């Protein structure tokens, strides 16, 4: 009898103990669950507020002009735009001239520069000068010393570091010629760094003006088959953000523009990228929108549909971005190569035709 009683007692106490443990665990998990719920709610609120803020800020940057800017007072009287005989550089120079700034255009091809100068002078009634220079020149010291001499008599208030080169079409590193790689380094990195180093002292002294760099959407994440190009653009992002911090009290405005595909000579290797659309504007449309963001945002795509692209590109995981970039760039290269071979076929048959005729 006594042993049965003790067995019951032990069973009861075991059940009791088990229930106690269950309760304890449940209670402690309920507490934890509540803490997690609070953490989740805080995270979700933060994310939602972040997204709303981003959207409102993008609308402000792209669609509301805010205070009227006296461009000549703030960024004048002269602006220097590198790589400006055509494409985004030319259109950006045109927009600045429309706002009353005199512009200095710098590119390699004098004939194109003369044409650009004549057009801007005719339409905008400002002074336009040009400098013929090749930023990939072997003698880099002489190059910048010559540019410096030519700019020395001007009060320059704005520098637009636009010049940039890409490969002939997307490809892997070992298929890119050494000369091309040097060109990318000298033009994409060297030009912005040394032109800024040359002109920033005067801006800082006058406590006004601006420096703009044209980066690229390909720098937002690692972009295979455009590796050197996107890395040079990433350099520009870091460069301008670093300067903005170093000279935050100088009165000088720094801006990083991050365009995505824009139909220019640079994208001419692909028919798909040469056809303009909302997502692929031409240079004039892009520049018209980008210029308005100067002084309103330190870092922007400059064009609202590109901002939507930027949000997507930042949101996707790196592996997905690289996988998609590789697929897209492979297909763009195939397109470029097939266009090239069609062109050379046409050229050869044209040549043969001439020789037969004669
Ligand atoms: N187009 C796009 O899809 C895209 C997208 C993102 C970022 N971007 C960037 O936007 C900027 C402008 O591109 P874009 O599309 O307007 O290019 P683009 O149409 O090829 O024009 C490039 C300009 O730079 C000049 N240039 C090229 N190499 C030069 C050199 N070695 N020395 C001096 N001038 C040189 C060219 O004139 P000359 O030939 O007469 O020298 C031309 O005026 C670049 O920095 C590019 O990386 C473009």
C-alpha cells in the first residue's frame, strides 16, 4: 500500500513538475515572442518609413524645383565639361549654357568641338571655348599642364567630370586589350581626379561653385563583363563622396550622377540600347533632367526612371545582380559581334563590287 502511494505521489509530482516546466517555457517564450514582435514591428516601421522617405525625396529631387537658382552667381561665370563634343557631356554643357553659363568644352575631335561650339553659341548666346585634348594621352603631366594653362585666365565655377569610356562591348577581362584598359584608367579615373585637383582650389577659395562626376548604374553592384568600367565608376563614387566630406564646410557643392543606359555613341554597339524609350533616354533628355538636380541631391541618377532602376538594383541580392548582368552582357556582346561581322561582310562585298566595276 505504502509503495503504491509513493508511486502515485512520484507520478503526480512528475506531472506537476512537467506542467511547471511547460508553463515556465511557455511564459519565457511568450516574453521572447513579445520582444520579437516589438523588434519586428520596429524593423517594419523603419523599412516603411525609409521607403516612403526615399520615394518622397526622389519626387522632390526630380519634380520640384524648389528655390530659384541664380546659376551665374552660384556656378558661374564659366563651367568646364570634359568629354563634351557629343553625348551626355555636350547636352549637359548645352543645358548649362541655357542657364547663362559660359562653357569650356574638352574632347579629342576638333571638328566635332567646333560644331558643338557653334550650336551652343547660336542657341544660347553665351561664350563657348574648347580645348582639344586626349585624356588617355601617354604624357599625362604635359596634358594637364596644357589644360591648366588654357583655363588659367577664367573664373571657373563648375567642373563637370563627364568624360568616360567603356570597352567596345561587354566582355571578360582577358579579352580586353591592354591599351583599352589604360584608356579606361586614364580617362575614367585620371581625368576626374586631376581636373578636380586642378580646379578645386579656386572654388574653395571663392567658397562657392560645384564639382560633378558622372558615374554609372553599373557601379551600384559588381558588374561582370564590364568589370574594369564599373570598378572605375565605383572609384568615382568614393572619390566624390570623400571630397564632399573633406570639404563639407567649403561652400562647394559636390554631386555624383549615376545614369543607367542612355542612348549615345557609347551604347552604339547594341541596337537595343540605341533605341530610346522611357528607360533609355537620349542624351538631351537625360541631361535636361540631370542638370535640375544639381544642388538638390549629392547623389542621384539624375533621371526619375533611372532612380526606379537604382532602387531595384540595390534591392536585389548580389548573386542575382551578377548572374543577370552576365546573361545580359553575354547577349549584348553576341549582338555587337554579329553586327560587326554583318558590317564587315557588307564592307568586303562593297569593296569587291568596286574592284569588279573598275
Ligand atoms: N551612355 C550610357 O549609357 C552611360 C551610362 C552610364 C554612365 N555613362 C557615363 O556618362 C559619361 C558620358 O557618356 P556618353 O554616353 O555621353 O559617352 P559618348 O557618347 O561616348 O561621349 C563621350 C565624350 O567623351 C569624349 N571623349 C572620349 N574619349 C576621350 C578622351 N580620351 N579624351 C577626351 N575626350 C574623350 C568624346 O569626344 P571625342 O571622341 O571627340 O573625344 C565625347 O565627347 C561617361 O562618363 C559614361 O561612362 C554613360
